[in-house]
């Protein structure tokens, strides 16, 4: 019997979307459970570390967006060809998360004074620093985050930009044509385009 | 000719130490370059994303502690036996980083009001939540973070506790005997014990 996958996440893109892209890419038998706010008491016991997203594989729950994406990537032929190629993918992914965490650290800072102090450096230094580095990285890798061809790292990179753009209030990709093209290329992969056409409209 | 490794990091444990543990474990030919404060202009151009640690492998620079640790783990036989075992390791490692990031978000918050507001929830809720979850995880895996045997995830977990304990000001492991035993077991691995005996005395 084929494996049965159930993704548990909020009704938005963010850290659930890379997993959805990979499940769609691999044409897995999967269910897309979307929570309106919190986990809900009925499902909370399943979340291995109290957090979304988590993925049930044949009823067993696995946590962590990146770990799950790397695993699904290995199942659908989107890993590197050797350990050094996997290192290149992982390095790009972790650097993307560094950028994401800078944005998140500002966006979810509920101390207004602290939040205001972070905004200038984030917008004028940190975001341009990482986006330029990533633009150059993708240029150097023939349009992909690593190794000159498509990997799960490209799907993980492309999927959360809708969410990040909502957080910052503008299109992060606009000044970076190579990154923009990569995101468009991922969205045009037939299985992902098919998923996107059916994806529920969400605010993030 | 064997590969030549040069680790660039601050003169402390933190995110450099898992890489040092793995380089020691594998008895690689490696150099341990320790910076007193920042990168220094002479080496800054080498850091792929402007950050420490980075590892030079035969002169080529690779970034990101976790990506490098996973790579070195695969070279020294400390990966999982299959993709699902690797997922279990990655899940544990990323959950450890969630805990670390909670601590770091408080420790490096330079807004004193914001920092003071974070301290209570960190100390009474977040740290106990993650440490209890990790203690249970290691219990469930026969004393290791995954799969019932030693992996690079155990080395990555064990190495930064000196640093984390300095940040919080107490021994995080003290109430968690299973985690404490895991850290002690890693430190007693002969190659790592040999490295620790020679390790420079540092403040973190």
C-alpha cells in the first residue's frame, strides 16, 4: 500500500508551503489539513514538539519544515548527487532561514520600541545583504540555489515568499531578477502549478 | 592527498563546537582558527555569507554550522541508515535549534525592557518545555537524539551546552539526567576527549 501523508499547518503558506510543494511535486497521496488559528486540543497531542507544521506519515507524526522537506526531497529525486552537493543545498537553505528569521524577529516583536529600532537595519542592511548574496548564489548556480539544477532547496526557497512579502509589506523579489525567475520557474512546474491553481485563497 | 580542513570561528564553543567535535571524531587533518572578535578584514572575503563559522575544505569555503555538521557526519559514519532515520536526526537537531534561538533571542536583546519581558516566559515556560521534550525524546531513543544509536545529531546537541549555560547563567542540563548522560557520553568518546583535553580555555 502506498504511504499516506497528512500535513497539519495553518491556513497560509509560510513554513507549511515547502512541504505542500514537495507533496504536490511527488504526486503523493496527501491530505492538506489547515488550522484557522491554533492547533486545537484534538490534534495538539500529535504535534511532536507542540508546533506546526507537522507531517503524519502513515499515522506517525514528524516535525520541522526543513527536516521534512529534505526527507521528501530525497524521495522524489530532488537531493544532491553526493554529500558535497547536499551540503551546498543545506547551506543555501539555512542561509534563507537566516534571512527569514531576521524578518520574523522584527515582524513578531510585540515591544513597539524594540520593533521600531529593528526596522531601519532590517530594511536597509539585513534584507539587502541576504537578498544580494542569494541573488549571486543563484546566478553562480545557473538559476538554482545549488549545484546548477533543481533541488528541494529551490522549492523550500520559493514557497514562503508570499508570506514573507506580507510580513514586510512589499515584493522582496522585485529588485532581484534571478531570484524572481527561480520562484516563477518553481511555480511553473506542472505538479506545483496544478496545486497552486487549486490552493485556497489565504491572507498569507 | 587527504582533504585539508580549516575551521574559522570565534574563540568559544557555540556554533563552532559541533564542527570541531566532528573534525576531531573523524581524525581529519584540520586547523582550528579562532578569532578574538570579528572576522577581520583579511578573512572576511572568504566567509560565504559574512558569518562564522565557516569551514574551508581544500581552500573552498562552506557556511552554516548544521549543514557542515550533517556533511561531516556523513563522512564519518554518523548519518542515519536511511532517509527516515536522517529525518529523525534532522528533526531533533532543528528542535534543539528552536530552543537555542529562544535563548539567543533573549540573551542578545539589547532593548532592556523587551529583554526583561522575555525572561520570565523563557525561564519558566520555553526552556522547561523544550528540555522536557528533548529529555523524553532521548529516553525514547535509548539515550540518543534519534534511532537508538550515536549520530552527528548527538554531537551537534552536546557541543554547545557550555555556551548556552553561560548565556542563561546556570546548568541547563542539571534537571535532565538523560540529556546530561548523553552529553557526558559524547564528551567521553576517545577522539573528542582528546580534543577537549587540548581545547583552549575560553569564556564561552
